C-alpha cells in the first residue's frame, strides 16, 4: 500500500510551496518522528529541514503540541502561546488518519511576536487616548464648592427657559475651559436645545497671523475677495445650528465689529460677498485673559451674559484636589480595564500622595492629570509580566513621581518665603531617612517632592554638623 505520508514521493514543487508560506509546518508519523519540516519551522529551532527529518520532534520542540495530538487523537486549535527560546508562537495541530487508523499528525504555527508588538502599540495608543480624551458628561466630572456653582451656570447658558445664550469662559491654561465648552455642547444636545448631530466648531483665534486670513476663515469668502481667494464657507456657517467655540478670543481684536454685527443681526456676509446669510449659532468665547478688559464693551456685553471663571488649581480647595486626584486614578484604572481587561487597583504610599497633592502645577489640572498618569505609568508592571492575571494591585511610591515636580516648585516666584531649615518635623524626617541609609540628594529630592524647599547641600551640611557634634 502506498504510504500517504511518504514525502520522498512528493513532487518537489509541493515542498517548495510549503517552504514559501509564512507559517511553520511540521508533519510527524504516529511515533512522533519528523517526516517533514518546512524552512520556517527549521529556522525556529536554528536548524535545517534535511537535518530534522527522521528525528523525534521533541529533539527540536520539546513540548510539541503534536505529541499531545498523537496521544489523544484529537486536534488542538490555537489556544495558548508556545515558546522556543525567545520566540513566541501560536499553534494548531491535527491528527492524520488513514481510515480509522492514526498514522501521524501535522501542525501549523505562526510567529506572534510581531502581532503582539503591534497589539501592544495599539493598546498603548488606546490607553493614551482614553486617559486624555475630553470628558463628555457634565454630571460626572469633578466639581465641589465654587465649581459646583460654575457648572450650574454652565447648564443655564443653554438650558434656561429664556433660551440659549452666548457665554464666556475664562481661566488659566489647563483649568478646563475647552472641557467645559464641550460639556455645555453635550448637555445642549442631551436636553434637545440643539440637534444630536449639531456641529461643535472650535477655532483658536490666536492661530491666525494675518487678520485677512482670519476674517476669511471665520466669515467665509467669495471668489476674488482677495487675490487667489475661493468661495468658501466660514466657521460661522459651519457652526450653524450648533456651537462656535472661539478659543483665545482675546486675539480677535481686528474682527470684533464684524463679530458684533453677526451676533446682533444673526446674519453674516462672506468676505468679498454681498449676500447675507442667516446663522443660528451659540458662541462660547474662552480666554486666559480678562475679556472685559480686551473686548469692545458692546461685544463683551453680548457674549458675557454668562461668564464663568475657572479657578486655577492653586485656588481650589484641598477637598477638590483630592477629588480630582481620585478621579484621575479611577480613570487610569478604567483605561487599563478597557485596554487589557485587567482589574487594576492603584494605591499610593502616603508620602507619594502627599507629594502629588502638595506640588505646584503652573499648567493646572491638565498637568496634575499628566503627572498622576506618569507616576502610575512608572510604577506599573510590564505588560509581558502580567500574562493571564486579571487582578493587579499596584503601589505608587515617591520614586515613581517625575523628578521635575521638584523643578516646577522652583518656578514659583515666591520661592524665598518657602526656604526652610532642617528643624522640627523636617529634622525628624531627615533623621529617619538617614537611618534608612539615604544620601543627601535622595533625601532632598523626597523633601522637595513633599513641598519642602531643602536643597541637597543643606542636607549635606546638616549631616556634616551632626557628625561634628557626635565627634
Ligand atoms: N473638573 C474637572 N474634572 C475632571 N477633569 C478635569 C476637570 N477640569 C479639568 N479637567 C481635565 O483637565 C484637562 C485640561 O483641561 P482643558 O484642556 O479644558 O483646559 P483649558 O483651560 O482649555 O486649557 P488651555 O487654555 O491650555 O486650552 C481636561 O481634558 C480634563 O481631563
Ligand atoms: Mg483649551
């Protein structure tokens, strides 16, 4: 009888085809002796097909799935990852029957290193997007004290019985102006003041270097308005039926009268055009500056019926800072759950938490969020070390906190007033750290992170004095 697994009888073209595929292929007889290995498989174990054929498969693949298939007579599909040295692959193996008699088995396996790498990158990007994507629901973001009143006002701007109004949001960079504008937009959609598919058009008024270009962008243009200009819808028209978010509105200067006219009449005229176009747009103007001092009084009056000032992080209560802290930690945990399906629990040592809460953040909540994320990143285990785990508890320590938190402190103008001597509580802390064999630089870093302005040389001086006293 012709042995159906006699590869010596196989026309060479078939071997060539099997050698060209990207997957590894092994075929064994019923005793596990290799009858065929393609080039990819041979490369996996740094060998050559001609040397492998005739040898037991376990000489090359000690834990080959094929051996299990030979024992159990059942196929095994890609289930788990196998390792050959540093290489990883997924494998499917199938028994070969001649009638009802098992005469061998074959396996096909795929290198998943590259796929895993891509997967890792996608997951990383997904995490970053989840951690920094704008908040969507006005009721779920952090608010307490003064902020509670601001958010109530924000709802009123679009939700009051008198109809929606334009509004102004001011505050330092990173205090949540863009976030609030988006929340107002989502809220307006939710309560039906604007349609579900209404536009939210954002324009950074400071981005235009040339006032003519800015005017054409905002109000649109007709062909020939300027040399080379084309017929184009402006941002006002694009925002029709929705919200026009004028960010950095203090830079509007040159267009204030045009804007005022548009708001008063509900109509715009494209630059170079004659036709008046009706527009129905809710404007939210935002700025890091006081718009009352910058805009024309009539324009300010039109826009600023509702003005919301978002306080800097410095001005916020400890309670609110703690709430923001917990909010961002939760957000991180949720992002890990979403990307990796891991229940991630992040704890902070009291020292690390204190350092994060006490540090100064000139770029406000955005920076606070980024520093928290960065600290958790630093303390988190590597993905390749957590295979199969569904619950992970992780602790962020002072060493995970970005070093430049200490540098940020030195940006503060009022540095002198924070100079401290090594006495009292600080002395106790330094003594304890010295007992733990920490050096002056490390001690200084930890104290700085806790909000004490103790340069390393001061610690070094303290140690020197202490030794002198002991001597
Ligand atoms: N009350 C809050 N609750 C939750 N997250 C907040 C809150 N306030 C601000 N944030 C976070 O801070 C981030 C930065 O805020 P945002 O970009 O809106 O600041 P901004 O005032 O527009 O800054 P810029 O002036 O630089 O444009 C937001 O994406 C959000 O993650
Ligand atoms: Mg912004």
